[in-house]
């Protein structure tokens, strides 16, 4: 018989704070419902006065949650008034000056004030409640005229004060334990955060080490071989020599960017190279480097003066998007003409990189993360990027980067028709 899959534990519907508040409200309602009839029937207090004074007495724990001093004053006034409103003939047979509901309310009030607002205010509530109740026998001497009634009142006062004091101690201990638990929770969260940060730093260091030991070394070998080719290989013509020089220059530029990236990854070194990153002004040089590789590239730059003061993040993102789009066009559509258009206005910067259909079927290349990276660069800045095939069999990448805060104009504003978004982040034009 197949075993049933265990259900994941359900999240609690109410947290501890909500549960405690619900219990407190329920206790207050129950105590008020008991106090009014018992005080009226057993002690002879007039019903309207019982409603008013009982509401002040039982409502004090709820008021104490937000206004402890107001609650203490309200509770003290009710404690002083309620024992004085009794009829001796009826109340002499009942607990006095504290009835059972009033006693439980006093205990609850001391516990709430102590737990929520600390032992100092809790002690004030305890002492004022106990001392105020002592005035009742002094003002109502008829209630303690006999030895039996005096002994009963004394026992009532002792029991009430003892229970309230016990609740005070319990609330102090519980509140201390809760505070310690909260401190431990914060410490665990802080330790977990520090652990995740340490793991992140270690991972970045490992990546930097791999880049340095593998990629940077290979680029250095390429640069050295290209630079020394004119001396090692006899009979090279000027065209081949210039080609090797371009390869060496590209390798040196890649090594410079690699060192800058390693400086960012190795955060513990604090020696990150602060050379300026490429921006819009470097796009023509990027296009020239692609042309030197034998690719026919057209470049149109319109209104770029409006973007000369753009934030560095926008300039870097624009350069990287054009660079990645050109790289994809060269790799996936060899021999095809590529057009780069950069249009800037005060609101947005628009980039379009489009290649025609390749003259021959391109070689299969594994999918990478270039399109995803370009889209993430644009979306981080509040812009957008779309990529997809064109009607003539080519490929079009179009990006919009906002230059003004809170404005991300659509490509239709300047007559630039956006290509349909790619179904997936695949780098196959």
C-alpha cells in the first residue's frame, strides 16, 4: 500500500501576540460579566453605579496596553469607590473590600502592567491598589464593627495583596525570559546574516581565484603570442601584422577589465581599480574594433549630447548592452551587416542593434546568458529590453533606458518600432 505523502505543517493562523490579546479581552469581558451582577446582588451596590465603576475597574487592563499611567489612575479611582458603595446588611456576608471578580481583576491588572511596561510601573500599580483598598475599612467603619467582619476584611486584604504580589513576581520573571528569548533570536539572526555574508565573500573570492588562475592566464598567453607573432613568424605581411596587433590590443583591454573585476570581487583587498568604466563616448571605438575584425557595422548616434550628463550606471549599461548585442550578432550571424543606432533625448536613451540575415547558416552555439544579462541591466534602471527575429530573417535588440527620474518612455514615441519579445532568453538570432 502506497505511503501517503506527509503534509507540510501549516503556518499558525494567529501569532502569540494576537492570541494573548484575544485571551486578555475574553478575560476582561468575563470578569465584567461576573462583577456587575455579583456586586449588585451580594453587596447591594446600585446597578447604574456598578456598571460605571465596574467598567472602569475591568477596563483598566485594556487601557494599560497603550496608556499605563491613565490606566493606573482609572483603576485606583475605581478601587477607592467600589467598596464604599455597598450596603452593610448585604455586603457583611460577602468578601469585602475586594469581591472575587474585583480581586481577579486586580491580579490581571498588575500582571499586564508589569509584563508590558516593566517592573517599575508594575510596582506602582501593585502598591497603589493595595494602599487604596486599605482606606475602605477606615471610611466604612460599619463594615468592620464586629470582630468577625474585621477578621474577614483583614483576610480579604491579605489574600488579595498576596495574589497580586505573586502575579507581579511571575510577570517580572516571564517578561525577563521573553526579553532574553528575543535577544537570543536577534543574535541568531545576526549570526545567520554574518554567516551568509561570509559565505558570499568566500564564494566571490573563489570565483576571483578561478578567473585569475584560468581566464586571466589564458588571456595573457594570447596577448603574448599575438604581440610576438611578428618576431616569431617570418614573412608576415602588413595586414597579418596589423591583425595580430589588434588581437594583442584586445587581449590587453580584456586583461585590464579582468583586473578591475577581480578588484571588485576580492572585497577584502579594498584595492579595486578605480579606472572609469566605458560609456556612450566609447561606443564608436567599440564599433571600430568590430569593423577591424571584418564585420560591416553601421553606426548612427543621434542627440547623444543630451545623454552626456547621464548617470554612470546608465552609461555603463548602454555600453554593455551594445557590446553584448554586437558580440551576439558577430557570433551567431557571421558575415551579416549590423546596424547600431543610439538615440538620446532628455527623457530616455534608446539603443537598437540589428543584423541582417546571415549569408550562410550559422554554426550551432550553446545558449548563454547574454540576453538575460542585458534585460536585467535595463530593468534594474527602470527601462526595458526586447529581442527577437525580424521579417527579413535577421535579429533585432532594442533597449530603452530612462534618463529622467520616473519616466520610461515607450519606443513608439520616436517612431522606433519595437521587435516582439523573445520567447526565452536564447542567444540565437
